[in-house]
C-alpha cells in the first residue's frame, strides 16, 4: 500500500510557504505517512524525485502554490499512480 507523500518547498517571501509545507508534512507523518520534502531550488531535485518515484510507494503529491508542478504537460506525474493535490494561497 502506498505510504509516502511528496511535498515541495521553494522560494517564498519570509519563508511562510515552506513553514506551511513543513506543517502539512508533520500532519501526514502523524497519520503514519512518510513525508518526503523536496526543495525545487536543490540542484539534485531531479535525481531525488526520480528515486522517490522509483520506490513506487507514493500515495500523494502535495504542491503548495504550484511548487513542483510542471510548466507544461504531465511531467513526472505521468510515471505515478498517485493523485496530485495543488493548493494555492495568497
């Protein structure tokens, strides 16, 4: 059974978006999921994301304010059998 949630962090004013991502990740962990936090600014993002997808245990991809979403097409989501939840805040 899929047990991992992938969450994306990135650049935000005052770090507020990343703080929210950490809080959401903590909530998933309290529910028994493994939370993988990926930073879109990390040069190793593609390799880390590929390894997470290959593990074949992804239950959900969580994107806050569009972090981690492809600019066009399905991107890496085409290789997943998991829903993508995109949540936007102002």
